C-alpha cells in the first residue's frame, strides 16, 4: 500500500503501521498551529498518497485541503459539540464519523453517503482487565464532574442519594476501573463515547445511557452491558435499582464482564479500526482514489465558496493569534498560507 500521513489526535493511527502501508508518519501537536500542503510534506518527510486529518476538538488546523493532490480523509469524533465539522468535511474525499446518527449531517452532493463511513469508538490494546486488582467500590464512575458537565453532575448527585455505594473518581481509568464491581458511564451530550469501550475493554460490568448511534449493533443490552434512559424523570432511582440488582447477582456480573470483553476483543479495538480503514482505502484502488482527488480539485473553488469560506471567516474573528487569523483569511480566499 501507499504512504500515509496522519495528523491530529492519534486514535488508531499507530496501528496502521501493521496494516500493510508502505510508510506511515504520524504527527500530533498541542500548540495553536495550522498546516498547508508544503508544511505537511515536511512533517512527513515524504509526499503522502493519503492524508488523515484526525479530530482534536479544536478549530480546523489543516487548510487548503480542497486542493491537495492526495487522497484526503477527515476523521470526525466530536460532531456532537462542533457544528462546523460537516462544513469542513466537504473539502475531503472521505469522512470517518464516530457518531452513527450524525452521518446524514455530512452527506451532500460534494460528499455523498457512500464516502461517509461510520467508525465507532474503540478500546486500545492497553485497556485490559487487571486480575490482581482488589474490588473496593460497589459502583464506580471515573471522569470529570464540573461546571462543563452540568447534566452529569446533576445525575450523579441524584444517584448518590439512592446509591450510597457510588464512588466518583478522577484519574487513570485503567487503574481505577478494575477496582469497581459495577462501572457507570454518563454521556453529557448524548454521544456514544469512548468510555463505553474503555470500560468494557478493562473487563468491567458497565451501566451506561442508551444514546442511540447504533449502539445495539455493537453490544447487547442486558448481556454485554446494561442501559438506562438518561432523561427519564426517575433515571437515578432506576439506575440505583439496576446496580443493586447486579450486585446481588455476582454470577451475572461475571458473565456480562466476559461477554463484553469478548465483544471488544472480537471487533472493537484500535487494531480493528485500523484494519477496516486500510481495507476500505485499498478497495478504492489507485485509479479510484486518483479520480476522487481529480474531481475534488476540479471543484476546489466551489468547495471553498460553498462550504469553507464562512467557517474560516468566523474563525478568523474568533481566534486571538494574528498568524492564525491571517491563515484563515488566506484559506477563505484560496491564497497561499502564511507560515504558522
């Protein structure tokens, strides 16, 4: 296979190295930067045949992509909090969408349905059970609970009144999850989040909101995990009853743990996503990929005018960095980017 550059959050980028690619380069960063074609070539150390721009839950950081001479892929994970992503995605040949029910938001004449691919979250190879861990909490939630998560905070407060054995922790979930008899998840924005897969990958018995996003196609409610309706008036009381019932049935808990881990190991680790992605890109064939690139570049001005110009102008007003402002303004006009 060809040379690939992955820029942004790592996700399953590391696992691509074992999927038959000729060469894979990966670059993550935290500084407020943006990249054009030439800067990406320098980063990679080669001219990529495939570019993956992976969601960092920040403003667009690769600009001019509508005219890049390689196959381009945008990987959207946080479409539940970033309404600009479907607009930005129109500049790419392929779009990976983590949230199943958001796929139609990305569909358009520029990016038809067959080029918007569902890539749900996953567990990493490090998400594993720890048989040496001592169970010390009946019900464990691991994550942030603050002003940015008001629904989660309200739910946990209500649940604590019904479930004295609830423990809310922050820290390394891989160390904490094996210490909980029952694991609890709560999706602040109704998204199918990575925490579901991380908890199950760590061998946990998980109680989690039913959020849609084709969750039922991935896991069996009552067999692999247990779901609840998060917005029901009596949600906290119902979850407390679910957890209490599970705690009274340790054999059922053990069975659910085994089922869930088997489901993760069979198809929901980073390696599975990397293999699926590589197969689908390979299935395009060299001619098919080149045809997509040529068609996109032929309508680059249209893409820029219809989908990119307004978001870029808005970001030029929003960001504080003068160099980034200049980059968004240049990108909105199809001009060469300043050195970010």
